[in-house]
């Protein structure tokens, strides 16, 4: 479990560290979505159909 109070050295998080953490989070999120789509194919198909319909009727 992470420390509740950051030490003096780790107070300044670099942009590179933040980007790396965000990239890892997005990879995990994408993996979770793919797993959910495999486990619930009917719901995933319905969501794709809704998205396609929304994109067809969207006005720019």
C-alpha cells in the first residue's frame, strides 16, 4: 500500500513519471474493457450499435 504522506524527495513527480503511470492505467482500462466485451458479447454488441447510431445522427 502506498504511503499516505509522500516524502520530501517524491513530492515533485516528474511529467515523465506521470505519463508512464497514465499510460499503464489506460492499458489496464483497455484490457478490462476487452475482457468485459468477451464475457458479455450481447451487451458489447448492443453498445456498439448504439455508438454507431449516435455517430450516424450526430450533427457537426
